[in-house]
C-alpha cells in the first residue's frame, strides 16, 4: 500500500488507519523535540526561549519587517512579542527603526550580533534537516514538504508561501 501511495496513487492515502495516524502524530512530536533540541541548548545558555528564536528567525528572513507583520506571522499577543523584542533589543540583537512613511511603524532588523546568533541557531537546524533529507531521499523530502503545507492553516500558508517565494 505504501508503494502505491508513493507511486502517485493518492487514493491509498485515504485509507490510513487510526494507528497509522497515531504513529505519524507521535513521530511529529519526537521529530520536533529533535529539531528544537540543538537551538534550545544554545538559547538556554543565553537565557532565551523558543519565542526569541522564532522572532530572530523571521526578522532575519524579512529584514525591515514591521512589528505588526511579525505579530501576524508568529500568532502571538502584542504583549508577548513586546517582551521578547524588548529583551532582544536591550541585548543588542535586534534594532527597531521608525518607519519612513509611517512614523508609527517600527521596522525590525538584526544587528551583526543578532545575525551571528541567527546563523548559529539555523546552522544547528540545517545540519539536522540536511542529514534527515539525505537519509530519506528526494521523493520523501517532496512528500514531507507537501504534508507540512497541507497541515497549515490558510493564513499561515499565505505567510509561508510569501516567504518561500521571496516575499514577506
């Protein structure tokens, strides 16, 4: 059955059992733990959490992004994001600049120290992803990405596709 699904017969995917789905869910939980383990160790040394990592990641991906755009991407409260940004700004990792057209906007940029931290965090995750992708092969990688995209809520998929396609 798995061979037929990989070979293009998506009909076979409609007959997944609850047990197969449970195994997939558990694999996601454990994979996420592995995916975040290396950055978590780096962040813990600096007394940061995953929210800091996510903010640094998306500020890097979208230099000059606004606080409101980052709020939308991360799906967190303004209060929560402000706490994270305040720490990152005070520690010299992020710079907040007043908007040129709209003075109420704050545009976020990584400082050289922030870019260095982003690289350190991303390198750890890229190494893990690269090893997993090589082990699984190109067909599995494409299928994995397709499954992840299908699991995204529509609003998140729009953000993802904009980032993937080079936008913000």
